[in-house]
């Protein structure tokens, strides 16, 4: 039997008498008198229901539904899984799938208003400082979650060695952000006494849960985070914009962040997922699906985190921010 599923890289926008499908960097329009019904039908395509079941549940004739599936598959919106297929996936194929969906997911996060306001100088100095404080807390937790995933990988010596090395390389990287915050006007004790936002803690908890659950899930989440800074040119444009708008007195506030980015690049973290996958002979499809879902949940949490920062720090005076901060 055949089971259709909507691709991770597809998103749907409903308009009068049509649906717009956004697939990777392409836009496809489907004209229909019932856009709401078609959208609902497409969202039911999750790979767990057969073509026959989906047609019946959504009031399609078998021929009409198969014609619809053919159209959706031709534009790259869906795939159709044959349950007679093997239930395993090549690890490097899984890595390729992640690399295919990461660009759209990055776009979902970094096209939010907060990031445009950050790089165009529209944020207050408090919001800029808040962004650095939350990054400090997240990076501070790296060694804790890396110790968890190292323990989880105890049955695969090669993966354990990779995560052990990653632990060493990431150790104390929060000090880059501490140095930047000190140049901005914070004392060390003020930074350490600051309480992270709930959404920052949610990201930390999600990464720890992935680390405890499965090494591949953690590697997928980690790879998405590393990919957000993977382009040196874009990264330097980002840091140049921060320097222009938030370091007008040339205190070198952004320099530690640039040093951190260069160090990560030197360590070769941009192909981290491929390195982990090279240590695995084969992946169960269920395991790869769960790993990809973990990465997608991270993306949703990052969107919540972005919104949380934009709201919380917007109207806080900088003088108040330099004191121990309690959320809510």
C-alpha cells in the first residue's frame, strides 16, 4: 500500500479560490473552489494513512484523489511512501535531508522582525544586551548537554569520541559572551546572577532531552544551530551591523563574538552531522523521523525564543537590566 506525506520543506498559504505552496525556494499556485478543504487534506498527509483511507476521509473519489496526488508530487510538495519499501535509511541520506530543510527553517526563524530590527539598529541597547545575555545562558549549558549525549553514545565508540572532542572544543565558550557583556557595562556577577527567559530555558531543556534520548536527534539539532552561522560572509555582515549600531564608542563589544564564530569555523563544526552519521551503518526510518522531528521542534522553540526576547527587553531601562533580572 502507498502512504502520501507532505514534505518538511513545504508550507501552505490559503487564499480565496487558491492555495499557495512554498516548496524550498519555489512558489506553486493551485486553483480550487475549496482551498480550506484542500489545505486540510494536505495536512492529513503524514505518511500514516493510505491513499484509500485519505480519499475516503476527505470525500474524494479514488480517481480524483490520485489525480491530486500526482499533481502535488509533480511540484515536489509530497512524497509517497511504499510500505513494502525497506524500513531503513542511509545515514548520509538522512544528513542530506536535513541540509535540504535547514535553509527553509532558518528562513522561518530569521525573517522574524526581531532580527531585522537587531541588524538595522532599531532595537534599544537593552534589547541588544538581552540578546547577548540569553546567548550567554544557552552557550553556558553546552558542556552539560554534551556530557549527556556523550554518555548516551556509550555503545558507539566512534560517536562517543566525536562528542568527547566536541565537549572539549565547546568548553567555556560562554566566556566570549561574558567578555562582550563586560565591555557593554555588565560586571561578571551581574551576568551570572541574571535569570534566563523561560524560552531560553526551553531551548536548553530541549537540547538536553535530545541528548538523553538519541545521539542522532541531538546531532540533527546541533547541526541546525551550527548551520545558522555557517556562512562566513553573512556572519561578518551580521557582526559588522552590530558593531555599527551598538558599539559606536568602539569598545570592542562585538570582537569576542567574532572570535567565537571564527573558532567554531576552525573546529569544523559546520559538517558535524555528516561526521556523526559516518559512524552509523544504517538508520531505522522511525529513528530518523524522530530525529528530524526533534530538530523541527527546536526550530519552533527558537521562534518562541525570538518573540520572547523582542517583548521582554523592549521597555526595560538598561540600568535596571544590569541588576539581577527576574522574568515576570
